[in-house]
C-alpha cells in the first residue's frame, strides 16, 4: 500500500512539474546477438521498454543487413533499437525526434551496442519545408506530445519554452546521405496525429524508392483525416495492413478500403508495395 501511494504521488508530480529524469540500463539476451543494452527512462509515467527477439524479427520481415531505415518520432529509441539491430552495423538507422526530453535518452541509446548498430539521431521534426513549430504535451515531464503551428493545440497545455526545428527529409538526405539514400527500405512514423502531414512531405521519396511505411493512426484523428491517410498511401500503389503489435507473431488484417480506417480507434499499420 505504501509503495502504491508513493508511486501515485510520483506520477502526479510528473504530470504537473517539469523536470528531467535519469535512465537505467537494462540488459537483454538476444540469440545470436548476445547481450543488448537499452537505456530506459525513469519517468514515473513511462513503463520500462523491452527489447525482444520477436520485436527484432518483426522488422526483419522488411529489412536486411546493410539497409537504410528511418524512425520518425523515435522517442527514447525503443523501436529504433530493434530496427538498428535488424539492419546491423553495416546498415544505417536514422532517428528523428524534436522533443528534447526524450531526445536526451535517445542519444544515450545511440551510444550503446556500438558493435551491432549504427544509429544517427537528430533533434528535428520532419515537415514539408524547413520551419519552426510549437511542441506541446499533456504531461509536464513531456512524456508525450506533438508539433503544431498553433501554440494552443490538441497535444496539451504544456509547451516547450522555445520552438523546435522542422526539416524536409528528402532535402536533408540528399545533403547528408547522398550515397545511401537509394538504400531506404523502411520509414516508420509515430508523431501523435501528424503522420498524414509527414506522408505528404515524403511523397517524392515514396515514389522514387518505395520503402515500407509503418505509420500510426492517432486516436484523436477524425474520419476525414483517416480516409486521407489511407488514400495518400493507396494512390502510390501501397497495400495497407493493420497489425496488433511490433512482434513477429502479430495479428495482421488487410485494410482494403478507406472505411476500414475507422475499425480501430488508435492503431499502427504497415504499407508495402505488392
């Protein structure tokens, strides 16, 4: 009972008081890779993340060693890490997140497992053009959140004191990774309702290189925006599929028409070129 009350108090503070929290290194044994280290964020509102073989094998369905993969909305890197393990040291994993609170943890994870991964992290949002945005969260500890051009927005009442930078992904890749851009095989997007706008902004990349797209349909997304998210991918020749978890044994259900986007409130989907 005492521990319950203490943890409840800690969560209440995390929701109302802006402060930084430390990390704790977890160790996972993943055959045949061996010991994998991951820095979990000791924010009371965040459950510790696990790295599993099934998690890595999920991404291996789409990736092989040497590929280039991109994680947009990487948070602390709990999906970045299995992606990076799937493409290996000879591949490249680019991780983007504009939230400085989670980015500090992401940077720590970038430095772990250097013999097995090659992760490059950037404290940017992805947008149509290079721009600046407000970043808001429903939690004072910035456990979650999203970008907006408006200071008052759906993401919450807590706002970063300075704007964050948004960059155009294709322009960035052509400048910084000109010799690797053709190796793009997967783009994962998880940006709290901004996914549709990112899909628009990377339209040319999808047309040219046809990577697998993993994207979230945010719980607060209205019907019209869900339909548009479906049509944006479908019009480029993609087939869309709901999946129940980032696990190699996940349940997969084809999303055959735009109306199917309303079957689930908040879910992830992957889109592939058949």
